C-alpha cells in the first residue's frame, strides 16, 4: 500500500506515544442529538464522511526508511449502533461505554484508527460518538470538521438531496506542505527565532496547587468526562452569555480582537498567581493553511509566548501588547513545539518548559441533523504534560455561554485544584474587564463568598477610637515636633515642619472652597509634596481624591469628572486632561481659615477601584475606618517611633493609605520611594538598607523581585516586619527568603482586603510551615 512519511506534528504525537505507550492519547467528540433521527441514515452519513477523510485512513509501520503512515481501505467497516433505551440509567451506561472507547489504546499497525457510531438513549435522543488518536487528528478536526460533515451528509440524505461535495483534502496535501516547509530557508529562520526568543525566559507559568476555591458556576448539565481514563483530570465552568456579550463590547470599544483581550486577561491571572513581571506560557494554534484548512488531520501546534508587564499597564494596553506579540510569534508558527523544546535543551523533560497552555478554540458552531439540534455532551483534548486552559463559546448550547475548561495531568493537579484555579481565573477576568483602563496590578483578591465567610467570623466588640486622622497626627506632632516625619531623596522634614507646611496649604485650599463635604484631588507623584497635600486637604475637613499622574488620560478625566473636586492640587507642568476643574500648586500658602474635621464619620478620601459595570467605581472611606484599622491591629504590630516605613505604592492604590498613616500616627519615619527606585529591585533594596527600614509593605510579585535582588548581597537589612497585600500569595515562593533570613526576623504577615473595607480585612502571620490558604482571621470591627 502507498505510504508517506510522518509530518512534524505527527512526529511530536508519536514521540509522546513512545515515551508513554500505555497512555491512550485519544480525542473525543460526543454529541447528544434530540429529536427524531434515523439511525440507519446517520450510520450511513458517518461511514461516508469517514471514507472521505482519507487523512484518517492510515496505519503506522516501520520499514527500512523509518516510520511511515500507510494508507488503508475502509473495507466493510460499519459504525457501531448500541441501544440503551431500556436501561434503568441509559446516560450512565452510555458514559461507561464512551469512557471505554476513549480509554482503550489503538493498535497503530493494524486497527482502523477511529471508533465512531451511535448510542440510543431514548426514542427521541441519541448520541453520536467519534474517537480517534491525536496522532491522526487534532480536536478541531473531529469536533468541527468531521462532525459538521457527518451532519451535512445526514441532512442531505434525509431530504433526498444530492450530498454537497467534500472539502477534505488528500493526505498528500499535508505531506507536500510539511515537506516544503522543512526544506525551506524559513524553517531554519524560525528555529533561530525560537532559540533567541526562549533563551533568557525564566518566568515560566506554573500555577500553584492548594488555592482556595471561590464562587464558580460549574457547567450545567456537566459534560461526560473521560479524563481519568487518560491519566488526566478536568474541570469546566461557564460565564453567562450576557456577561460574555458585555466583554465582547469592551473588546469592540477598544478596537482589539476578543482573542487578544482574553489572552491579556489570562496573562493578568498568570501574573497574579505566579508573581511574574514577564510570564512565559504557551498558546495552542490551529495552524491550518491553504488546502488543508478544512480537512481533519493533526496540524495543531503549541507556541511559547512572553507577555511583558510594564508598571501601571492597563488591560486595554496589555491587549495591544498581546496583539503585537502574537503577530510576532505566529510568523514562526510552522516550527513544531517538539523542535523548539529540543533546541532549548529540554526535549526529553517530562513537563513542558514553556508553562501552562492557553487553548482559545474557535467558536463551536451548532451542529444540526435535519432540524434536530446536537449539543456537545463530551470531549477529550487528549493528554498534555502541563495544565491547559481551554476557552470557547459553546454555540451548541441553548444559552451560548462562554466555557472555560481546565485540563491537567493528575500527577500534577487534582480536580479540586482545577476548580479553585478556574474560579480564580473567572474572578480575575471579571475584575480586569470591568475597568479595562485601570492598572491591572490594583486588584481585588477576595471573592464575595470569602468576604461573607470572614464577616461571619468578625469580632465586632473591639473598641473603635473616636478620633480623626488630623487629630491623631496633631497629637503626634505636638509630642515629637523635632522627630523626622519624612525622607525623600536626601531631604528630611520634621513633624513640626510637616504640620506647618500642611497648615499653610490648608489655608490656601480653604480660601478657594475646600471644606466639609467637598473633594480635593491630589494629582502628584510620590513626593514630600504629595504627603503635605494629603494632610492639608484633611485639615480643611475635605476628603482627598488621589490621582496618579501616570494613569491614562481617559481614566484621569473620568475620575475628575465623576468626583467633581473643588480643586486639583498639581504642578503647573503636569500633563493632565483638561476637565475644567480649578488647579492649585502645592506651594500655595495662607489666605483662608481651615476647619478640621469634627468627627470620625467625615470622609477622609475617595479612591477609585474597578467597578462591576465597566467604569471605575469611587469608594468613599471615613476617618474612623483608618483609625480603627490601626487600633484593631495594634496588639499584633506594635507600631512606634522607632519604625521606618516606605511609601512604595501609587497614591491611587489604597495600600498607600496604610503606608502613609502607619508611621505618621505613631511617630515613625516615612521614606518616600521615587518612581525610578520603585522600578529597580536592586536600587530599592539598597534604599531599604541605607534608611534602616523596619516596616515594609509589598505585593507578592514586587517582593519576589526584591527577594531575588536580596539573594546576592550581605544581610544588612533592619526589617522587623513585612506585610503582604494587593495580590494572592503562594507561601511556597518564600522559601528562598526564609533560607536567608529565617521566619522570625523579619516577621512576614499576609493581609487581604479591598478598598471598600479599608485596605485590610484579614491577618495571617507566616512561617516556614505555612501551606495552603493564607487568608487568615478577620481584623476586629472591619465592618464597624
């Protein structure tokens, strides 16, 4: 019989088979068809479609020329037909049969490498089953191309119409395309590209185990899972069609493809879960071109992709980065991942060196059998050596929801792991898509369910101080007037000087309308002026609105228009959008009478966070919430005048509230970190040592970079406390830090929270034995 050499994609599948011959790497398309369907004509349609798909009619044998795919005839093969309608539970019985079909290996030398047929569940419901090894076809080939062709033939037979011509190409077409590429200069150029692209990539996405599960809607009804028969586990959930439609509108408004926006959102999830500045993961690509575009066969590939996060980047901007990066790597998509791995020196590693796989499946189109609709009732994407996330719209369901499915080797993850990760991904996508112009690193890390759990355990008996930030600062400035309050780039400011400057600016603000029930925007970078301005606004009885000048102009304009401040404190040279709001320099002094806040219920600040409707949401927080936060945590932290803090975070991120008032309410010293220093872990680490910083507040991703910079220098830090917030923390990432510093000095503490509940809502001390969830216990009176 005629034969052909294997394509590069088939060689990859054969290598996987050779490594684990006991694992049946089979794909499945399982369709449930409701209505009156002719079993006879459906069987005829299956046989005719399989006969047309000559790419599937092969065996694999070795001869002197090596491994070959040998053509075979269909012969007298007929699709199977099994009637389970009289069983007590026909669905369960069908599940066992299908699982066996998927879980049984094929004999590649002699078997027809396809199992297809019909299972009858009742008079008006049956299942169409197609199983074949990935060696001869990828998932798109059987789920879309072959299944649609079976339905097309069946419909023609039922209507007694001519069967439309087949679009399936011959196996020789795949062979010619593969040979042309392998013999071309482009193949060598692609290999060189991938060697360079992966050479210095060291932030591989390995999603953690043991993540706590949040709310998630599991696919209902659940599809048949055959994962266990392949040594895999899976979990699938859905996003309602209406919500997904809103996400599509976001993509349209940004002028980016939905695939780019989805990839960007998933990259944010990877960054948050793995704390990486340039996560490396993999993209599954269809790789169908020319005459092979509409033919079942194994052409799918997997490509490494690196997504770089610059400071302050928004989802909208990241989607543009993803668009550019995918176009760049797609130009080199013909080189198979097995060659890329081999050239990277990891061809025989049991786990992919390029991290988790994102599989964006084209729209799953409805399959119609002469008016009887089919619903996807099960699928298998085969065996992978790494966790894979598949995202697709199920056009075969009544609702057309967005499906998000996690598949992974059971040696690496269990189903609970996948359910937790899936729920976290959906929460992350909702968070960043709600406000695509917000910086993606300012994020909610607790779900509503987790917040409810904490609220039920909250201690509401703890005392609440009757004070304002202004009154407490005044007490401290009076007690230690000569102590250093601020340090920035070598300039120091005492408590008395800070009080004097803020009072002078407060008078100028009051003269121009600042006061109780008013907002004043502060559009300044981290600096002494920023801290002076914040205190000055509060001294007038107004609330401050922090506006990071580095934010996109569109977001700044929205914040100013929505808050409608009476004044904007900024520098004349600041490049802010023209919104018509009066501006004032932080250097202005005197002219009015500032009336400080009278009680703790008066607003202290208005911070914007991601909203649920697609626009930023302003959250007003009163003085009492902040003073209560420090009073409630006093027994844990014992902040005092010997402490040195850093102002590291954007003033528009409420972590900065904790950083500013932690030292100023306790007589400590606040070191203001410049934007440039905050972007360099090595420079920041030098600053910590030089200033003798004792209290450090960091997101886990920023701390990971700092820990790497700390690894190569002597231990000259004065830290007594490191507080984590703003992102999910995986305690396993702290092992290197513990190896150098232990877990006693400094103490490490994880704190979760959101803007609405004033920075932090939970407390969890960490040590070398900490594993699993690090949410911790509620801070007393967090909702008082």
